[in-house]
C-alpha cells in the first residue's frame, strides 16, 4: 500500500504539466490577478487530499483527474474574483479546453498510437516535455507556447512579446533545438538534483 509521501511524490511529477496547462488557459485579463503556480498548488493539494481516489490509477487516468481538478480550481478562482457568477457550463468548457491542450501536447510529440504501453509512453513524454519546456528561458518558452499551442503567427507573437519577428524566429529556433536535444538525450536539469 502506498504511503501519503509516495502518493505526493507520484503527483509531484505532474506539476510542470499542470502549470503549462494553466498558463495556456488562464484568461489573459486575469493573468495579473491569478498565478498559474498557485492554481497548480491548489490542484495538487486537492489531489493529495483525495489520494485514495488516485491509488492504482494509470498516469493517463491521474492526468485526466488532475486536468479536471485544475479546471475546477480555475473556475473557482474566476468566480472568487467576481468576474463571473458560478457557471457549470464555464467549468465544463475549461475542462474541455484543458483536455484539448493536453491532446495538442501529445500530438506534438508523436503520431497517434493505440496500445496501452504506447499511451503510457506518450503520457510520460508529455510530462517530460512540460518539465523541459518550463526549464527553458522565459522568452523561448513563451514563444513556443504562443506559436505551437495557441497557433499565433510570428508577427502576432512579436507584437505580444515586444520583439521583432526575426527575434521571435530566433527564440523559436533556439527553444526547439534545446527541447529536442533534451528530449532526445533524456538529460534534464530537473533530473540532476
């Protein structure tokens, strides 16, 4: 039987993945008021309290449960700010958006695979990619997220980041090169601790 500490360690590996999803789906108008890291911390706290519900689940099932919990935390945070009244439809749409981002993350890694071992491998790669993406310099990370997950063009990203399109292209190139190198070698700054 897993101890609470083992359950916490097992959930901690989802932190970067959840933070990436929170960044992607936090309304731009609320980014100054809500911190993705705080939302992830609340989500993981909820997961630790509900560890008995997650025991024995696969990583894919845990990721799905955590995405739903994150959507719930985001909806509550928005409600608490007084922006919107409680709206179950909004909570469901956040959950769907988080699931869609997760699917985009997985598609970016590899073509569709169907066996359980392939699904487990894809989930592991998603977690690694989120961790490696978080380890990049902020400008590279932002450029990659805006381009590959939010499908923004170079000029749109340049305007948002206050840089030239050529500078954004350089950020994308360096960020991809770094990510590919780390993903291909399995070397991570996070693993060296």
